[in-house]
C-alpha cells in the first residue's frame, strides 16, 4: 500500500512504525484523546491549546506545521485554517497576486488569508482545504499555472497582475 503514494516507501514505513510506537508508549495508543485533553483550555486562552497540540504533533518524524494543522483540522480537534502544503501558492495567487520566495512566509500568509476569509467551522475550512488542493493539482500548478482554463480568472489577483504587467511594457 505504501508503494502507491510517494517515494521511498521503506523509509515512510519505518517512520510510520516509529510514530505508532511513540503513540502507543507516550499516549497509551490514543493520540487523539491526549490532544483532546488540551482543547477545553482553548476557550479560556485562545491559541494556547492549538499551539501545544501542534508542538506535540511536530515532535513526530516528518510532521511539520502544515501537516500538524491538517491533522488538527481533519480530526476535528481545532478548526484551523490549514493550507495544502504542496499548494501554498494557490491562495496567495488568488487573493494577493504573486507568491514570495520563502516557503514559511508564504505558508503563514496563505494561512492568514484563509483564516480571515473563512468561517471558523470545520466544514468551511475542510472544504476550502480540499478545493485549494484540487485547484492546485489540476489548474493552479506551481511552475506552470493553467490560467487560460481557470474558472477563477475573473477574481484572481495573479491574473490581474499579469495583465497589468503586460500593459506597463
């Protein structure tokens, strides 16, 4: 099954086994229950529990901030504005125009854009995540966006910047 997705299936299998061992040993086999214990604090001190949960998740191999936020969102632990890690440029292109050169800064900017523009519900944020991922896979590709077939060109800041650049020359 691991061979179906991605490269280095043996290495991914080892990492998954390590994660499983740690979850079993450190969290009694139920990481979700352990993380849920933090969430009641979220109402008293907004952001604290989410930061703590992300910190725990990031201690696992190959779990960075984007993956931690995706886990929190899709396990329904916190309605964070997660951004598909391979498609950070999509919300930036749509609402800002041109992505920057720094992945971490672009990721934070994309997350802030989504956070400001979406209802703070699991449904809205999960739907946005999946739609952005699909749009990035099919149309708004990192190196060669297919703007000519994009259904969002009328609202896209990136396309508007491209048009403005052509008129300046």
